[in-house]
C-alpha cells in the first residue's frame, strides 16, 4: 500500500500515512484535528538496483583480447 506524507495545519507535525491512492487522510494522528492534514509533495522512491554500464569500446576491447588468447591456444595445439 502506498505511503503518503501529510503535514497538519494545527500542530505542524509531519505524518506518514498508508492508504490507497484514491483515498485521502483527514484526521491528524498526533493532535486528532479532524480536517487539518495537507498532503506534502515527496520524491518517488524506487528500489531499482544501480547497474554500471560498460562502454562499447571496453566490450570490443575485451572481445578482441579473448579472441587473441583463443588464437594463441589454437596455435599452440597445432604446433604440438
């Protein structure tokens, strides 16, 4: 269930309240004011993992290095 941050206009307390997106909280959990809550705009949080992208040049360089090693191994097998 989404969590929303509200500020009470009566006691100025910030509260985090969970409810459905089509609902709104009305009474302050701290001072019990019946209609003093105002929704505070917050940043959207995501649990995405940060990934580091490898540059295309690095991928190409790694591929070339691997191919060189494979060729060297094949040369050694053929010379034996």
